[in-house]
C-alpha cells in the first residue's frame, strides 16, 4: 500500500506547481510582447534533412552565450532551409531565460519605424527596438521594401538601429539573399556596407546549403494525396464467389 504524502510534502508539491505555472505565464507574456508569433523549438528541427548544418554549433548557440557577450549572429541560405526556424527557436529560448527579445521580419521592422516617422512616434518605437537584449531581424531580402516620398532609405533606417546596438546588444539576422545583394535591396550601397561592417565585427556566421524543407513537405503531401486518390479510383475486387 502506497504511503500518502504528509502535509509538508503536499504543500511543497502545491507550491512547486504554482511556481511552475507562474513561470510559464511569465514566459508566455515575454513571447507575446516580443512579436514572436510562431513558437518553434530546436527539438522539432530536422537536422538530418540539412546534413551540412553543424548541429553541435547550433546547440552551442542555443545556450545564448553569444547574447551575453553582445555578439551578433548572421544566418544565410536559400528560402526554406530552416533559417527562420532556428532564429525563432533561439528567440523562444531567450524568453525562457528572461532575456528581453524583440522579433520582426525585416520589412515589418522597417515599416514600423517609417510609421513612427509619419505619426511622430519614431523615438519611442526606435528605443523599443534598440533596447532589446536580443533583436531578431528575420527574412532580409524577402518582401518588398517600401519607400514613400522623402522618407529615408531602408538602409538609412536599418543603419541607425544597428549602429545604436553595435557592441551593446546582440542582433540576429537571417538573409534569403547574398550579403553582397543587400545594397540593392536596402537602397543604398554605402550605408549597407556600413551595416555589414558593424555586423561582421562581432558576428557569428551560419550558412545553410541545402534543399527547401517546405518544398520537401509539400511534395510528400502531394504524393500522399495522389496515392489516396488512386486508391479511391481503383475498382473494387470481385468477391471470391462473384461472377
């Protein structure tokens, strides 16, 4: 017969469960405030599908010591190779560790700052991005960079932010285009060179050379759907005593 826990053990269990629940709530609030909408994990990343990716290096980065050193991180590679998954997983780890995170796609970050120029809220918005202990700028090169009238170029806007954070806080970036193409994408080759110069000084680099995981999943689903349609279309076999 199992011995029932005493009052002290029962109280410790209740307090421990309550503390764990409150911690989970704090982590959820950090994630919500960060702008991170997808809660990716490293456990769900298919390292076997990207054999050129050095798994021990990724797991070391996931400790987030580079954030505490104020180093930067640049991940490059073709679309669908897992760059965003890794950055979102690192972002989630940051929230779990109590590190102040801000996450945005590059075009959304630029749109937010340009909106601040239009409505007078730029200083507040800029400060919010600049003060994050870890700023994740995802998908550089994906989506159209907008410019209206006499607004500064995307390169100018991004340079101001990177320059403010340089050596003070970590910035993690993923790029779907070659770094040499950033100047054309951001609209100013000179300022883009200055951005890359600052990122490169304290940056860790990962380049993922491999196929698109999204396309792989899409092909598997299409193949599975085709097999099901073929099975439904196949005529039924006659019974043993049928004509």
